[in-house]
């Protein structure tokens, strides 16, 4: 059957070929759809949706997120009409990834919530874990630390049940970075070293890049510049070998910041300009803002106040557009110092007021206590579970089921958890999909995610009604030069750029 063959090729053909087979799948499915009815129409429309989805992913891979979104949405529209719940969840997941890459935190979170609703309903543990991890990253970007910890640990439970070592490594690294931002270096290092050890044991180069970069960041934050440079250079060497542009840009930025701390300002500007060039090529607005803010720090030391003001005015504009309080905090402080240096104390006072607001939104005693409480609760739950023989037996059964389900999922790209439900779609054309029209089971987690969606939508309305500064959703990035996690890998590294 040609439809079946094209579906397989669009999923499994080598790079440079599967993209073309996806286009042919779209053409063939469209042509046949106008000539058939009933079950055959269902199959051809399913194939059409798969082709569109993979075509959109080919754009996602090269960083063309704006053009990928409408094609993902075309695929989603068909899948919604056909009520293909698993594939609907994957479509929402990848649309969310696009908005996430574009640093549209509010819309990305809304899409992840919708994805999570479908993925939990259809019992897709691998993608559910990935979705929760990405939501946690966004919550941390938005300064909602307690919510971020909650979702990281929910994701971690799924990853542990699946035995997904790289997912566990990624999540442990993210939690470690949160603790560092809260000033808990010892706890941060504990998590980050666990994360790196897993990556090294698995010989996963991309995860090792993240692990080295994370440790470099923590050593830099604690003024251990020699060790910081050592780990950054290890990360950069591997990132260049793998040609991971986001990782290269993030690490160059981090080394630039390290050079500032070491009073090597000319070297710092060189590294930052290299990073900025890559980020402009990628249209990485958050990364561009981070680089410009860091450049401003050099000009501030040189008392070139007008350059600092110009750079950080751009940073403020980007920070407001993408809802990242860390950018607003850093830019406001640089503007405060610059206006004060020029003797414009009115503007200096205004900038300082914004700085205080953003600082309080990112780090406060309440979020620190919330993260500690969450950690203690999770450790207690794990110990209680370990002490329960009945629970152990139940977990064994559940783990076997989860492992069986995850084995059916073929990850086409190491840096994306999503996209590959299409192969299952094509392979089980013979009727199984058609019977999935009416999956109605609702679980507690679905109810929770629906509530999350209501909260996100409410937040969007509130933002439109507030003044500019108060309209900021306290959206923030923990880092940041963190190199992504595409899914989780590229995303993690992007959080280290501060």
C-alpha cells in the first residue's frame, strides 16, 4: 500500500530524504482524498496530517519556527476533526516547542497545557514527561519557582518509571540550576553532579555539553573562575564538534561573562560578539538581549553611559515582549547605574524601581522555602514508596507497562521527544485508529491541567489590562546562557546566560 510506504519513509528515511517523502505523502494523500469516502477517506486524511506534521518539523529543525507553526496547525486541524487524540497531543506539543523557541512564554505554556491534557488522557508517559519538563522550564523563566519545582518533580517521577536516563539527567540539571538561583550552591552542585554522571555513563554527548556548561555556570557564580573556564571550554569543544549552534552561542556568552569577571574586557567583547552573531542568525531574542546586556556591563565599567543606555533600552524592549523578568532586572540595574553616572537622578530612580520589582519577582524567601519544602516532600514520598512492598510490586507492574509503551515510540531525532506518533498512525491503519474516536476516560491529572489552562488564559487577559510594568507576568529565565534542550537538551543550556 503506497500510503503505508510513504508514511514509513517520511518517518525513517535518512536526513535529506524523509523531508521529500513527507511532501510526496502530502501530495498523494490530497489527491486520493477527493476520490474516496468512509474509512479510506479517514486513512488518507490521517496520512495527509502526518505529512504536514513532518514537513513542519523539517522547518522546526532549521529554526524556521514562524513558518513551521501554521503547517503544524494545518496538521492539528485535521487530527482534531478525526479525533486522533495521541496525534493531537503531539501537535500541540510541537506547536508549544515553536513558541518556546521564540520565547513566547505565555502562548507556549498554553499549548503545553493542551498537549498535556491529551497526552495524559491517552497514557503517553514519554511525551507526558517531556511536556511537564518543558512547562517547568517556562515556569522557572516566569519566576514561578515553586511551580517549576512541582513540574520538574512530576516529570522526574515519569522519567524514573520509564528508566529514561537522559530525561532524568536533564531534569536533575534543571532542578540544580533553580537551587543555584536561590543561592543554595551546595544543593545545586549535588543535583548537577548527579546529572553529569548520568550523561557520562550514557556517553550522551549532547547531555554532557549541558552538564559541563551547568557546572561552569555554578563555579562562575561562586567566583571559581579557573574551574568555570575549564568546564566551559569542555562544553564548547563538544558543542562545536556536534555543531549545536545554540550550545555554541550560549557557551561563548558564558565565557564572555567570565572574562568580564576576570577583568579581561577586550576578550569578553570578542566572545560576546561571536555569541551575538550566532543568536542573530537564529533570531534568538532572549539570547540577543542577554548578549547586549553583558556588553553593556563592559561599557558601564568604561563609563560609556550612552552605549549602555542604548543597549539596555533594547534589552528592556525584548524583555517586555517575551515576558522575561531577569532581562528586565538586569537591564534596569544597568540603566540605573548609567543614568546615575550621567547625573539624571529622576530616570535613575525610575530604573531602580523597576529593578527592585523584578528582583523581588525572581528571588524571595517564599519561593526559596517552597522549593525546599517540595524537595523534602519528594524525598519523603520516595522513601515511603521504597518501604512499601505492595507499592514496589505495583510499581513493577506499572513500569513494565510503561516500558512496553515507550518501546513502541521511535524517536527520530535525539533532541525532540515529539513528532513520531505518525509512524504508529500509519502502521495501525487497519482499524485501531478508527476505534479511538471515543476515548473518554478522564483522570485527575487531566482535571489539573485543565485548571492550568484556565489560569494561563486568565493571566493573558490580566496582562492586556495592566500598565506595561505591571503587565509583566513575572516571566523569567533562570540563567541565562543555557543551551537548549530541544527538546530538553537545547532548552537547558539556554538558561545559563545571566
